[in-house]
């Protein structure tokens, strides 16, 4: 079922790529323009997606007719949500780091992730504090990366 | 000779030696913790190496990858969980031997075979690549087009699992490679008005997203911490080694040869080399039935192959600029960022860099012996390091590492997006190596095609007008037709078997 949906998604992506590629300018002096490779890739997505979906049709038929025992329970909702937590925390960093500063944001991210996996509170606090400061100073002072200072700057 | 002396100078200085030592420890650590792969280690290392000189940067990557491939055997032996995918082929044998109280003996053989395989692959690299480079100097855009296409085709046909999925994975990489200003017309493609995308997608955030963030998401999606260590062996590491070497030295040579060859094929890395070597070893063994039941022979076969595969992958990377695996794909990106073009000219410059690289390979494999021995002795420390503490730290490294390449938050968004897509695809058994090869080779493929078209006034037949170009083209077409040829051969064999009794 997952492969069927993915196949359809790839076909959709292929159609979008082909549409966008068709709008690229053509140049009289060149026989092949900037749209050639994107168009081939779009075509590749369409064909690959079609083949992937088509190979899943017999499985889908079995599931619809009730002969396949593996219907349902395609994914565990809780595990999917928890697996998205790193993504949510990166988005938090992108939007909050300018104000809170990189060091504090990194500490919050580590602390939350450790608590999710049931790390003891004192250990999570200690590791988050030490590791975030280490990473911050390694990159900002040693490698001279301009990480946002945020509140650190405010405190001087 | 002068270039060689310069190479020695580039390696034997305090900075490079310290980097090699630190990278060896880092490699052991990452390899020995289940769920952290050698590619992930290298992807995390790149933001740091970005600020180093070329020699220590390459030394860090070579040492980390070689050490991580060996260290992956430690959790495979004790926990039945391969530390890296390269240890998966012989995980059953290793774990069953550990059950018999022979864990250290097994790891000792793993270590010896890894060092032997790594040195074997390095010797091939040293002796074969300069001669190949001389041939490659004659190459024009026609040959490079076919080489890039051959590399991309290999990544589909040699990958484990579904070829359709490998093909779609490759298309994703190729699509990413088209982002930015078009080389010929200067037209922006898939930039969506974002200035940071005009120069193309930076491959380091893509690597971090694909190999590190993806693994993190898989870890948080599972509930298994997998940290129960049932026992620790106290047997000797090297006591039984002479006996095994005497019995299985042909396996070491055969495994190393297969590993180097498979490693040199684009898209096929150390893991595929280990699987193939294990299968070949089993097919030729007098004790076939013992494979998979705790037998040292299979471990010798595959363990020699995975480390030689790492060295073998550097042959096409250095000679043609065509990566042999995901790790060399990363290295090629690093070399480009440092203004160096991997390819035959790298052998001709007088800076001694190529000799430095060869020396680094020897050192990386030799340092494996003492550090690997120490790692076997202190296996408990590595195995019991809790991932619930490590993974949050790695996520923070990912964020800061992606940002640090261009000091741009756009790269963090790219890492996030690619990591999200990669985690969905990985859950559905899509291989990641074709996508990386597509990203690295996509530009070479398109640029060499366009240059060739300009040179030949759009004549497609010109791709077959030069002898080497025609040979490479024929090879690519043969590779594409190989499924049909195999199918036809099987059908012919099946038919002839059914007809044979009637004739008799």
C-alpha cells in the first residue's frame, strides 16, 4: 500500500517537474536547452512511479478482496509522531535561534529529546547544558561560525 | 621523487598526525554504536574538515571510514546488531562464535582481515590508479558523459533490492543536481526565487539530512534501545589468529580482491562487497554447511572485502572523479569545495597531494591495529553508550554543521527537507546511495552532454565516434540490456531442459 501511494506521489512529482521544465527559455543557438535534463528526469519519475504503483496492484486487489491478512496496521501512529519530533525541533531552532540564541536552543532541543527517551532529569539537564555549550564554543569560537548569540548577546 | 617528499611532509606533521589519531577514535566510536553508520560519521565530519587543509581533511575522512567499518563488527559480535551495514553479511557467524565464548578471537580475526583488506586495496589503488590516470588524460566530454552514465547505471543495477526504487532514488539525486543556474543558458532552474539556491543545492546539508537526520528519525520512530549486553568474553584476541590465517589465507586474498573490484564499481560500497564475497566464499568452501552457524571462514571472506572495498572505491574517484560509494561521493564534494578537481590531473600536479593521500591510506589501515585492539579490549564502553544521550547531541551537530557550510539557514531547511523525504523513502526500502551519486554526478552528466553537443553540432552519433567513447557506450547499453539478456538466457535454458528428455 505504501509503495502504491509513493508510486502515485512520484508520478505527481514527475508531472510537476515536466510542467515547470516546459516553461524554461529556449535558445536559438542551442539545440538542447535548459529544459532537456529536467524533462528527462520528470519523465523518469512518471515511468518509475507508474511501474512502482503497477507492481503493487495485485497486493491491493488481495487486500480489497480480504484475502490478505496484512490489512491495516500500516503504521504505528505514535512512533510516526515521535519520529517527527527531530523535524519539529529543527523548525523550532530555525525560528527561535535568532532571539534565544543558538546555545540555549540547542540545550532545549537536547533536553526535550532526552526526556522523550526517559533519561533521568538531572542527567538530561547536565548533558544538555555541557554539550550545547561545547558545540556552541567549538563552532563559534574555534571555527568562527557566526551562530546567533541571542540572549547571550543581550546579557553581554 | 620531489613530489613524494612533499607528500611525506604533508602527512608527517603534528596537525595531520593528530587528526588521524582523533579520526581513528571517532571512527571506532561511531562504528561501534549500533545505528550510526560510517557514511553518517563522514557526513558529520565534513563541516569540521571544511575548515582544514586538504591533506588533514582527507586523512580524517579516510581514517574515520576505515575504522568505522571495522568497529561495526564489535556490536555485531556481541549484540547481533551490525554497527554498520558492512558487517551485516557475517553477523550470524560472529554472534554465534561470541555465544561460544570466542568473541575476542572473532574480533581479532575481523581486525586482521580488515587491516589486510585495507592494505590490499591501497596497494591496488597505488599501482593501478596512476596508469589509469594516464589513459584518462585522453578523455574528452564524450568519454566523461558515458563514464558518468555508467556510474549512475551501476548504482541501479548493482544495488540490493528493488531496481525501480533505486531508479527513483537516482532521479531524486539528479533532480537536486539541476537546481541553480543552468550552465549553458544561465537560466535559473527550480530556485523558486531563493537567492541561496542560485549556486545549486549544497551537497553537505543533503548528506547530513540523508544519512544523519534520517537515522535520527528512524531511531525516535522505534522504541528499541537495544542496550542489553549478555556477556563479555575474556578469551585472547590474537592467540588463534596464526591458525586461522594459515587455514584461510586464500580467502583473505580472494575477499580482498573481490572487495577492491566491487568497491571500484560506482554505487556499490563496502556492504555489497561483503555480501558478494561471503556468497562467493560459501560457494567455493569445502564446509559450505558451516557458513552461518558460527564459522570463521565466512568472517574472513567478508571482513577482508568490506575494508578493501573502501580503498577500491577511491580508484574511480581519484582517476575519473566518479565516486565508487557514498563516502567517496562526499570526498569528491569536499575536494570540489576546496577548489581541487578530482580526475587525472590530480596525479600530474607537483604538490605531492596524491602521494600524501596514498601515505594516509597506509597509515589509516596500520593505525587500525593498535586502536582496534584497544577497542576490542574495551568493547563494553562503546556498546553500552546510551543512544538516548548520543542522538540528541548528534541532532545538534547536524543543525550547526549544515548551517556552518555557508552560514545560511537555507541549508538547515534543505537538510530538514531531505532528511524528512529520506526517512519516508528509507522506511519503504529505497536505497540512498543512488540519490547521492545522482547529486554528485548529475552536473558532470549534463555538462559533458551539453559540451559534446556543442562540439558536434548536435550530432548524437558523435558519442560513438571515438574508440574509448564507443566502448564505454556499448558497455552502458549492455548493462541496460542485461536484465533482458538474463531473462532470455533463463528462458532458453528452461526450454532446452524441458526439450532434452523428448530428444533422448
